[in-house]
């Protein structure tokens, strides 16, 4: 079990690992507003930064939704 730090900033790869999705999916979700981000570094390859607690909460909601729908593995 991982320890969650309040207001800890994490990058796209950490967010993708927590959510169980690809980095490309995390980027799409950030662009669409589905996954709120704290900020993005300037430039086309700038890193997206997320609040770890927000990412973990979304992961929990997605897991719970899959369980309710009978899709959990």
C-alpha cells in the first residue's frame, strides 16, 4: 500500500501508474479537464503536474465504478 502525501505534486508517469492507464491517456484527461492538473511546464514537452490526492481519489472512484459494474478483475 502506498503512502499518500497531502498536496504532493506528481508527474504524468506517476499519475499513469496510480491510475493504471498510459501516459497518453493521462495527458488526454488533463487536456479535457477530466483529470485536473496543478500546472504544466512551458513548451510542447512540458511536464504536467498533478496533486497526488486528486489522482488517488480518481483512481479509487474508477475502481469502485468497475466493481459496481462487475468489471473489476
